[in-house]
């Protein structure tokens, strides 16, 4: 019921404008037999004001900025989440990492004394590689891919991002590019009739706010396994 009050007020104002304009025009017609230029302008202006009022009320009841089917997230919280993940993993405190940030896990058997690490192409990859040496030579390579939340204009899109692939062939560990996801967004903004009063930026003035999130490939390797870095990445070791 409360939500109908703005509509009722707007309807009353519009009716009042129409009634006053009609009376003014009737008086002019009765005196001159035709509609004067000034009163035609009054009609046009009255109609414009009525449209403005309708748009303002509709914008208040049905805001233009709506996210359908996507959770709203705060970019500041996402940055804090990324920093906390990096610090925890860098110190080897993986038990303190939220399980929801684990996107994929692998386990391989290694038999050689050396292991080369490389990406499957020369494209830049926004993935940090952090390595922990075990206390024993158990012949097992464990890998975990961590990924914090990512967003576009405040919309959570983490589940749409694919993890990288990981294969072990002989003494070579290859990191494969994640499968690309194609995303399409439609954005609405208030019409000029509303934004000229509210000060809201137009659709063409909006910037796209993208938060990629933190991507970490965490490797646990046997104690004496020698790593040969061919990834062109800055491989870091647990402190």
C-alpha cells in the first residue's frame, strides 16, 4: 500500500496540470477562437513535466541498477580476500584457507630427480606459483589451484571462471590455459529525463569495474626434487 503513495501523488499532480492547462486553453479559445502560440507551448511543457514526474516515480520504485541472478559483492572485500589468501599460502598455512577457494586439485607420481615447469604457450598468465618442499621424498607431487572471487561491476562471476589444466609428462609439468568463458552483459540506466535532475551519470559515462581475483597454483613437492623453471613466472617458495 505504501508503495502506491508515490503513484497516487504523481497521478494527482498530472491531473492537476492537465485540468489547469485545459481551462487556460478554453479561455483562450473562447476569446480568440483559436489556440495561441503561448498556450501550445504551455501544453507541450505540461506534457513534458508529466512525463518527468512519471519517470522519476518509476525510477524510484524500479531502480535502473538491477542485478538479475547474480550476487552483489564489494570490491574492497574481494581485495582483502585476495590478500589474505596470498599471505596464508605464502607462509604455507594452507589449513587456514577457506575450502571454498579450492577450485581444483591434482596428484602425480614423480620418479625423476628434476622437474620442469612450463605453460603450454607464451601468453601471460595471471597465476602465482608457490612451492612447498615436503620433509620427505615420497615421490608424490600435490597441486592445488586456489582462486578468490572475481566480479564485473559488482556482480559475482567466480563460478564462470574455469581453472587451468595440469599435466605431467615424464619430467615436465605443463600448465594449460583455462578454457575461455564468453560473458555478455546488458546494462540499463535512467533516461535523460530523470538523470538531468538526479545527477546520475549517463550510460556512456559508466566505467566497467572488473576484479579478477587472486589465482594461485600451490605445489607440494618431494624434499630433494629440483625444479627447472620454464614458465617465465616468478616461482616462490614457502617461507
